[in-house]
């Protein structure tokens, strides 16, 4: 491999620091840098304070060859990125008539009147190389010394994407003679907990350097990320293919998709492919499965009926099903699944039956709240065969409604594929 180039991102804006605005720019910048083999070390959010901005950008410049800033290039008094970068480089700002003319022409083309404060945008650090910004009024630039480069991009997302993708990446590749590429593939799994996935692929994880493996847990699912560094995209993809085969051999049917695809999307397509209709009754999941599957256009061909109730008596009334006094919860859930299937003449009936979470649980306490009792998930088909899943879920309403639907949809997916569910934890 070639030389290791370290990269950092500094996102500028008090609104992001205070949480009033979410920093989405840094994710795009990081993905672009990753694609050309730059190793991301740090990402920092800094407020609109000149001294703190200069200190932060300067520290980044000291430890990383590539520093990209985002934001702070507007015409207002709190747009201070130019001043901060000039301070880091030890130079003054200089007025550039060519940039001023470009800004003026931008306003003329759009039929707007340029105000006096836009003149500020024609100043850049002395010696900086300007980068035209055809998407907005803020000219961008980069500064270079023996440590590396500081490249300044806008905060407006559509402007930033152009500057980074079309201008910055070629500049960085040329400056550092970058030949390596980094590719990533994410395998989406469900039905397994994070500790279980770690246990199953732990040895592979520990022995993998390039490609490397990372695990990221979400409610009800675990992502396995494979990252390869190579001289070409095709070489990196081949390395990832080989690693994916090894992971597939271990995790098997627990992998439901790759990339950005969701479990509800996979299940919707699978129901259409198998020509199966589905009716659903939910209790403690609060209609989450119905909502997720109902969001896909294919719903009109597979979703026959959806019912939400919050206690057994209410569900029994909705289904016109008198509840026997001595029936166990698992059998009651199966009866619900069978009844809604029969009532709606569906191929499949899915019942999610469990205790409702207590009120007023603080979000940070959700994972520590003891489970109240088991949730029973049952899928019943036209042959009156049932598949069961049972687990206990703690936490608040949001936590339960983010986890339970994943296990319910996975039960349907596995049933349609004819595979058994693994032990999830």
C-alpha cells in the first residue's frame, strides 16, 4: 500500500455545537475521503469563536495531513473560518478582486442585489488557492505548507457536496499522489444480539486486518461492516467478496440484506415474490409492524388487515373471539394469529402479544428497565401450522417498538424462506 494519509474534519457552527442543527456534512466528507484512501482520525464540531476555531483547526493541522473545514464562509459577522485559517497559517487576509467580481456576477445572474457585507467573502488568507463555488456566493480555498493542506468548504449542503466531490477530492489525490482506495460493505443481520454476533465471528474479527470487520448494533439488528483497502476498486471489492463468503458461512440466514436496505423492504418484496397475503394484530408493538410494512407500495398486494389493541380483552372484542379463562399467553397469541388470518382470509396471520411498557421511563433508563414479561410472536398459516418466537423486552415505549417489530418481521421472513430462527442472545 502507499503512504498513510491522515484526515480530519472540522465542522464549524454554534448551531451544531448546541444541537439545534445536525451535522450531516461531515458524514459525506468522510465517505469521500475514505473512497480515496485517506484515513479518518478525528471529527470536531466547533462554535463560532475565532480563538477556539483557530486553536482547533491548528491542532488538526499539526496532526493530520488533510484537514477539511465545513461552514463559516458566509457574509455575516459570525462567519469566521477565513480569519481562523489565516491565523493558523500565520498570514493576513487579502482582498481578491477576481473573487469579488465572481460574487457580483453570481448576484447579477440571479437577479439579486449584492449587499455590502458580501464583500467580506472576497477575502481569503494570503497565499491561499481559491476554489470557485458555482453553487453559491462563498468562494472556497485551500492553504498548503509542509504539514499538509487545509481545505475550506461551505456549510450549505448542496454547495459542500459539489466542492468536496468535484473539486476537493481531485486536489487531495493529486497533492498526495493517492492511489489506494477504501471500499466498505455493510451486511445487515437480524434475530441475533450484538454479543451473539461477536461470539460467532469473534475469531474472524480478531484475525482480520485488511479487510477489517466492524460490528454496529441497532435496535433489533446488528450490522457487520467489511472494509478493504486496495490499489483499485475491483481489487477491494474482490477482497470484500471473499470476506463476505466467510461471514455468510457463519451467520447464514441471519443476514437479510446488504447496504441501506431495511428489513421491512426485504419482507415486503419477499411477500410479493412468494404471492402471500398477511394480516397482523399488534399489542405492545403499537402498530409498528403495520406502519413499517404499510409504508411500501407493495402493501396493496400483500397486506390484508391490520389491528392494534392494547390488552387481551380489547383484542378479543375486535376479533370476535371470547378468551378462555385458563388459556396460556402463548396459546392465546396463536389463537389471535389464527383468528385474524381466518377473518381476513389471508395466507398468514401474525400476532404480537405482550405487556405494555410502563409510563414515564426516561430514555436514558430504557435499557436498564427490567422486562415485565415475555412477548409472544406467532405466525399462523393456512395449514394451521404456527411458528413461535418468545422473548422479554424492557425499556420505554420507543425502545420496545423499535425492537419487537424486527423480531416479528424476521419470524415472517424466515418462515417464508423455510429456515429456522437461531438463538438470539
